[in-house]
């Protein structure tokens, strides 16, 4: 199975994660074809909306202005074009879940945008990682996605 991974990246961390998890998927798939291949697509401010007709997950970094993640409002900044891209989809049946990138220094706001996407689009929060994601996180997340694909195909 091919799983599409849609992402946005402002300072390059999420792009690095996406490229490395794609490479890992190629290595795993080569050894055993039951492992899914991950195909990546970066969303930009000027991306043309295409309806996603095959299964996909979304990786979003967290950029918030104001608020504390608990009881005061916060505003998504920098990543809105990804939200707009998703909102513009005709339907969300191929949208399998969200992965968040963030920094734990932001405490209660850690990966909050991913949590907000999960709520808005009614999909699971699959995983989170800090910054670019270390090799262990990438391996773990690939295995979660692989399990998800197996269930999807059943
Ligand atoms: C201005 C700014 C605000 C941020 N706000 C948050 C935040 O509220 N919560 C969080 O978990 N990480 C926050 N981060 C960390 C980023 O989400 C993190 O560095 C992420 O990996 C960036 O991804 P990118 O390099 O793909 O753009 C912030 C970073 C910056 C520069």
C-alpha cells in the first residue's frame, strides 16, 4: 500500500522528518513488500487544492500566537495554508489521522495544532515528535503507520 503524507514546514524540521520517514519506508518495503511505501507532498501557501483520492496522513508543526494552551485563546500562525488545504477537500474519508511536530518547552501548547486538526477533522492524533524527530521516533511512527495501513486494508 502507498500512504500519502501531507505536510507543511516553515523552518525545515517537518520536511526533514517527512524525507527520512519516506526513506525508511523504501528500505522496509524493499525487504518486505507488506510494509507500506510513504509518498510525501509538501503544502505551500500557493498550493493548488487537489482532492486527495487515496489514503493520507498529515504532519503539522505547531506555531501559535498568544494563549497558554489551557484557558486562553491561541491563534494558529504560519500553518494555516495546510488547514485551508484540508478544509477545501470535497470529503475526508481518506484522511486517516494527524501527526504533530512541536517543542516540549511549549508545555501545554506542545503539538496543540495537531490536536486541533484532529478535533476539527474528526480524525485520530496518531503520534507526536519533537523538532525533526530522532531515528527512534521515526522508526516508532513508521510502525504505527504500518499497523494502521494493515488495518485499513483488511
Ligand atoms: C514562533 C514559534 C512558535 C512556536 N510555537 C510552538 C507551540 O506553541 N507549541 C509547540 O509544541 N511548538 C512550538 N514551536 C516549535 C515548532 O513547532 C517546532 O520547532 C517544529 O518542529 C517546527 O517545524 P518546521 O521546522 O517544520 O516548521 C514554535 C516555534 C516557533 C519558531
